[in-house]
């Protein structure tokens, strides 16, 4: 499936719920998202049908996300069904890791080989503060559970926040020395609701290169959005992801499906295309329309110029 700029759209991110067991301050308001009745959320069968239609149009990569995907009942079964769709070459999942110790094995058996776990800090007090209710040890145990059951790669997503965790760049990077994990530093994006950080929080991830300097050696690209480096002798790599710039819009290959059945052509645009209730040719037509609606780039994104998305990240999935 090509968009109007010739980009090959072969990646669908699927938000299976907008609920979450955490309330990360940059992602959700303290009270969480408005609880909507289950009837407003796509059933697992509807998700499978929409994913199958996208796959029939050339989508090859699926990522399950949330809110927190692991709080959705039946998520492992959904993964099994998505992974079994003919044409799917890659099935992955993004999670805060809290429920992974109990679920990693089941997810692996369901075909989730690759996993991203979000982890912004290695200090228990900071972890509790940024997630508003999470425990660092749960997340660390989740990462170990993913490694133990053979998921690979295990990627750690770290939102770099100036004045909050930029003094932990070295410690977070060193996770790649102990374990075969990739730590990916991602710029904080101004989305949705006001966050309790000033403009200094929107720190370019080039700060990581400056901090680690000579210790870093280039490690190529991952075929996605990260520029990769490695600490000398480390088992895993360090990725730098720069969503504030439009650097990777030119090779954007993705659509996003929200839990209530809308396709987002671009993370930072307000445009959404409803697909719930559509079947067969009408569904495929709507998916093609979403691909055709992808803009060339998301335009300026900064503290002064926030995202145009009508939803915060927790209702899109990253
Ligand atoms: N709950 C899962 C998790 O935390 O990994 C999946 C959904 S979460 C919305 C996906 C990713 O988006 C997480 O890595 C999170 O840190 C990131 N994220 C959320 N809000 C963000 C923001 N304003 N800027 C940058 N990344 C953000
Ligand atoms: Fe939940 Fe993930 Fe958002 Fe944190 S980033 S509130 S874990 S959806």
C-alpha cells in the first residue's frame, strides 16, 4: 500500500485499550482516561478483522499497544490470532512491563517475539513519581521475564526529560552492558494535556551523544526510526529517536488504529478515519483512505507548538 508520497505503508500499530494501570505524567491525566463502556471499544474479533484487512493490503508488521495492552483481557489470544494472519512477518508489543512477569511466557507462546518495555528511570522514587503509581521492581522483573523466555530483541523505551532523568543517561545506557537489551532514548512530545514540566524538559536526544561522547560507537540503523550506537563491548545497543524533528517523516510507514476504531494517518494530526462497523471492500477502502491521508510530515513540534492530535498518547499507543 503506497501513500501519495510514495511511502510504503506496511506497519499497523493497534491500541487494544485506552485503560492503563499507570498514570505517567506526560501521557495521562492523574484521574486516568474517562472510563468508557466496553461497547465503545473494539472487540478482539473486530480488531482481528481490521488487522486482516490491512494485511490483505500489504501491511506486514503489527504492534499491539495501549493504554497498557496487558490489562486487556484476552490480549495473548489476540496476539496469537494476529500472528497467524497470512502475510504477517512481524508481531510485537509495547508495554510498561508491570504485568510481564506473569504474562511473558504466554505472550511468547502466542508469537510475540519482540517486545518494547517503557522505563524512564532507575530510581524507585522517580519511577513512582513519573508513573504516579508504579513500582520500579515490577518493570525490571518484567524485562528479565521477557529476556528469560527468549524474546528478542527486548527494547527499553526511555522518554528523555530534561531536569528529570537526564542525569541518568549513563546508568540507563549501561543496562545494555549487563543484558542484551536495546535502550532507546525518545524525545518528550508535547501532546494532549499539560505536563508538569517546563520547556527545558523537551531535550533533544543529541544530549545522549554529548553525555556519552567517546564511549559510543555507531551501530547502524534498525530499519526503523532509531539511530543506533553501542557502548564499547556492550551486549545491546543504544537508540536515539527524534520525534520532535521531522527527520523520519520521510520514511514513515505506519498507520495507527485506536481502541475505539479510528485510523490515524499521522500521530500528530487531528485527522481520524472511522473504520468500526465497516467490512470487506468498504473496510479496505477506508484503510486505503487513511494511507492516502498521510501528510508529508507532522510539521513543527515543540513546547510552544504542541501536537495537533486530538488524543493524548495513552489513547493512541505511541
Ligand atoms: N503502556 C505502554 C507503555 O507505556 O509502554 C504502551 C503505550 S505508551 C502510550 C507507548 C509509549 O509512548 C511509551 O514508551 C511511553 O513512554 C510513550 N509516551 C507516552 N507519552 C509520551 C510523550 N508525551 N512523549 C513521548 N513519549 C510518550
Ligand atoms: Fe500507561 Fe504507557 Fe501511558 Fe504510562 S505511557 S500512562 S504506562 S499508556
